């Protein structure tokens, strides 16, 4: 089983909501990691990402590459399937 992408989000982030909606509408499983919860804080600390939304794409066991640009995230979503 492949690990799912992780989505770093913040409260009241309009772009975060758009990315989540697009992932759901395309049937792409993902793990939401709010920046104020342990899962989000762990991503911020490990990868030093200070912006949301940020999409973390599995590369290897417990290792991810990430995209922070909104349009690049949407492009990645549309390339899946």
C-alpha cells in the first residue's frame, strides 16, 4: 500500500479549502495535517515549510517532496488519474 499525500492546512485558508475540495472531487486519498495540530507541526519542523497549503507527496518510506505553490498543487492533482 502506497502512503497517501499529506496536505498542510491552516484555519480559514481559502486556498486550503479549494485544494481539499479538488482532492476529494477527484477521489484522491490524502491526510489533512492542520498546522496547529501535531501532524502539521511535525511537517513544519521536519521540512521547514511555513506556508499553506502545502502538499507533501510520498517519495520513499517516511520521506516526502512538497509543493507550496497553489497552481502547482492544482496541476499535480489534475495530473493524477
